[in-house]
C-alpha cells in the first residue's frame, strides 16, 4: 500500500486482501482503518478523500497484516462484544462467541432476580459468562475459576470494569480451589474440541488448552461430571456447553455419575 492513498482507496485495497481470511472483509477493513486513524467508521464515509500519510500507512499495514495472517479481529482490537457489553480479550483467552450467550440466558432463567445465590463459573477465560451473570443478578456471589494466570488477569479487568463487587476469581484446576464450598448453580464452557479436529486449523491463534480436551473432546466434561456434584447444593443446577454432536455422550457421562434431569438446548 502506498502513502498518500485516499481513505476510500485504502479500504478497497484492504478489502481485497482480506477476502480469503474474513467473512466480512470490507467491515474488517473499515474497522481496522478507523482504529488506525482513531476515528469512527462514519468518518471514513464522510471523508473518503482524506489521505493517509506514510506513518499512518505503516500502522495500517501492521494491523492489516495481522488480520491477513488470520489473527481474530477481537485480538487486534482488544475487545469483543458479549451479552451487549464490550469485554477485554487477549490471546490468553478464547474469543467469546454468540452461541455461548445461551449459557447466560439459561442461567438467568433459573436465578430469581432477588436471589443471593452462590454461582460458579469453571474455566472462566475472559470472564464473559461470570461477569454477564453478575451484572444481571447483582445480589449473587459469582466465583470464577481458571488455571491460567494470564486468563484470570483478563477476567479481573472485565470484572473490575463491568461488575465490580460480586465476582471473585480463583486460580486452579476446575473444582480444586472451591472444594470446601457449595453452589446453587455451576456453569462452564469447557474445552470440548477433539484433538484431531480439522477445525483447529482456523483457530490456531486461540489458546489450544481452552479448546481441546483429549481424543474425543470430553476429558474436561468427564472431570465436571465426576466432581461438580460434590459442591452442588441440593436442587442445584449445572449448565455445560458442548459440541454439536456430543449431546448423547455427555448425557451418558452425566448419568454414569448420578446426574438427573438431563436435557440439551440447541444454540
């Protein structure tokens, strides 16, 4: 890309370069250029004749090159919308996805608005699930566990900015940090991708440990099925995200550990 290029020309060039890596190449190009010049997208439409100087072109080339390499937009921008809020994200955590919002929705259907429940989010990553529940049910005590210090740092940032006061973070593997506690509700979006899944190629920039769980993708869910019953209150509920073709296997796992009332919800 050349210096002194117009904004509209820069967008056109970038759009062409992103066609093979993005489902929305023009939108990505506009967002990245707006970020580069620190202006909203509306400015790009209103001032297409403005030109980029050499330094700005270099900065735009940098972010454009990262997107061409397949880096998710969320990592480049440092934010991702989830449950109508902007969450900080980094390569230490999975990019929150719209389908995971069903966990939040199902949880909120169960938690009365005036409830002071103890809620546990296992494998919290960015904290998107825990923080979203905490925002909607501020009387609840929400505990978020992850075994990655870097992930918990991101979750802490989101908790401070979006739900200060009722989110507690714990470092450790699954239920280990909370063995002496009892919860009314447990939620988790654990790793559930098979280790040889071809889809992992398109997810190479996201943390592998947060994606894969053994040969069949169920290793993490086996742990949850075995251990979570020990810290769940009588009449309590556990909500787990799993793969589109894993419902039968997950149900069998849960049944083998004494879970009842098992049902599956499509996202």
